[in-house]
C-alpha cells in the first residue's frame, strides 16, 4: 500500500475514534473524554495533512469524509444499536460507490 493511503487510513481511523468518543464528553463537560476527542481530531488532521503531499485535497477529503461517515454509521448500528432506514443505507452505499469510483477510475488520486 502506498504511504499516502496509509496516512489517509490513519486519518480516518483517528477521526472515527474521536467521533465515537464525542458522546461520552457530555458536551465537553468531562475532561478525560474531551481530551481524547481533541487529540483524536488533531491526530486525524495531522495524518490528513501528510496525505495532502501526494493526494489532491478534494480527493483526499472526499475519501476521508465518505469513509468516516459510513464507518460512524456502522459503529452506531453495531455498538450503540442505532437504527438505519433504507434511505440511509442507500445513501451510504452511494457514498462508498463514489469513493470506489474515485480510487479505481480517477487519475487525480495520487500525484
């Protein structure tokens, strides 16, 4: 795997961890979870910035946000028993298809 995509995976993972922990901050009134969220987001942006040395910002952000959205929704469904209706599932499938099209067919993913 190319190094830019490794950094992008780390950026996505950090963002997802921070977002999953966001609820436990109780509107940032709990110090420990709040620090974890802030550090997770900072780490995510750091890795995303490393990605931008090789992948255009529009492409990197589309992948980062798309995979993050779907990951959070799946975690919400599996871990927190949150429901997903058919339009939500269809929308996430479309997001994943968009990420796949970018990665498989776009010549602007890595420069």
